[in-house]
């Protein structure tokens, strides 16, 4: 497992945060007794819009009184969660960065566009597979 995320129950009348669990697709951990028990304890189904997910690094955005559960994710699952939680413009840019793995043409222009879009250098390295040092040279 590469990353963690938080499942949480969105309180009533609270602005939508994160992504609905159902929107990110099937997660291996969603089939575990721990997750099933957590859902049952709160009388909700995994398909409920109230059941939300956020990457662990975004824990500060989980409402203070919300019921939460830390879950493990594979690298591919973590990528889907991050993309589903990101604003659409960032998602489009991240998709382009993932597609970059298929080519090596014009990588500097792509990285500059991603940095301009507000995607942090470590995330660009994760998505493209580029050496973080190469990306770092473009940020100075």
C-alpha cells in the first residue's frame, strides 16, 4: 500500500468536501471487515453521498466533528482519489501529466504548464515519473 485516505461522513447541511466514495470506483479496502463495520456502525451504505473520501494529506479539510476512518490505498487508488477530489482544471492537467509517461517530447513545456496551473513539483514527479531534480531545476 502506498498511501492513505480518510473516509468520513459529511455532516448534514455541510458544503460538499472531497469525493463521494462511490465516485472513485472500487477500492480494495472497501471490501474489508473494518470498512463494512464502520459503515454499518453509522447506518450508511458505501453508495451514500454522505460517505466521502479525501487523501490523508488533506485531513485538515475533514469537518471537525465528522466520523472518520483512515484507510490504506494502493498507488493507483490514491491517484484516483486525488483526481476525483481535485478541481476539474487540475484534473485535466494531471491527466496530461500521466499521459506523459508514454512520451518524452517537450517535457519542459509540460512541466512549466503544470507548475503554472498550481500543481506542486513533487506531484508532477509522481505523475510523470520524471526525476524530481529535473523538475526542481525548472522551478528556480
